[in-house]
C-alpha cells in the first residue's frame, strides 16, 4: 500500500472514530477522554503556530 493510500485509510478511520465518539452521551468516559485529548492537541497546535509566527516576524 502506498503512503497516499495509507494516509487516506488512516484519515477515514480517524473520522469514523471521531463520529462514533461524538455520538456517545456527554457523560461517557470515552467521550470525556477524547475531548481532553482534542483540547491538548489544539493547545499544542496554537503554541506551534505562535512560535512559527514569532520566528517569521523576527526574520522580516
């Protein structure tokens, strides 16, 4: 399987998993854990974005 095929398969699997988690009741521990993980990923993405922007601003 090529890298593109693997990436598409992984993306579809992740999307299906996300939909399944979102269909669970809000009190479900799995959904709570997924929400915490998503928040942490979002925080890291913002930090990376801020770091890149500050480094790019310093070079200009």
